[in-house]
């Protein structure tokens, strides 16, 4: 039997590029070369399959975040790398994938929202707090509020109803929203770093 992680990874690639509902379970099994018995041993239903695939994706995302943070030299770079990576990840996903999840698997979509409001919130909160302690971010900022604003700005950027991709270039929207906000959070020590990172960013 193929390792479950490999199957989940293959399904994730199909879903992100083509959506969830485009293929039946039988078509997915045939495409991935999975036997019915192996499929039944892994998944109790298509909804269960989608849930496991999304949980696998969230786990991989957490691992990638840790790798990003290890490569950063300071909290200013950490927060920018996390934001850039999140935007690039979403740019590579078919909108049909998100639509299918919202319409047909609301419990799985809620899982994603819960992850955003817990894991992503805590991750960004920790980075900003570290930046305050190390003198890169201002000491008078409200950490909870700033973290909430950064996450909501991210949701704003990726909302096609607010910034239709045929009218707005994603990289310019990203810089226009985050450059001024992150720079405003910075001390003199962090401000120059923020401007340098944004000038080099390419999305």
C-alpha cells in the first residue's frame, strides 16, 4: 500500500489545481492508482478524505513556516516572509478549490478558519512580541490588536471582490497595504529593514 502521506499529498495537488468536486471518488482512485480496498482503509467518505487532505496541508504549512522563521535574520524579516509566503501560496491555488470547500465542505472550511484564528494568530503574535522585545517594533503597540489587523489585512488582499486580479496587481496591493503598516509598527531600527525587504520582494 502506498504511504498515506503520499496519497494525501497527491490528492492535495489535484484539489489545489482543479478543485475538489471536479472528480468523483472513483475517478480520483483511478487517477492516483489507488485500490478500492486501500481507499476504504484510509477514508470513510469523500468528506473524510477532504478533511484529511486539508489537515495534511495545514500540517505541511506549519512545517514550512518554521523553516521560513529559521531562515530569517530578525523579526521584521520574519513577519514579511510569513506574509509573502502566504500570498504566494494562495496565488498558486485555484479559486475553485476554495469555493468547493466553502460550498460543499463547510466543516472543513471552518477547520481552516479556526486554524487561522489560533495557529496563525499565535505565530504572528509571537513574532511581533519578539520584535518589540528586541527593539524592532514600537513598545507602545497593542499586540492583540496589531495581530488581528495584520490577519484581517491578509484576508482583504486575497478577497477578489475587493481587489479583482484583472484590475489590481497582487504585488502592488501587498506593498501598498503592508509596507506602510509594518513600517508604522517599526522603530527607527526596524523601519529601514522593512523598506529594504519590501523593495526586494517579488510577488
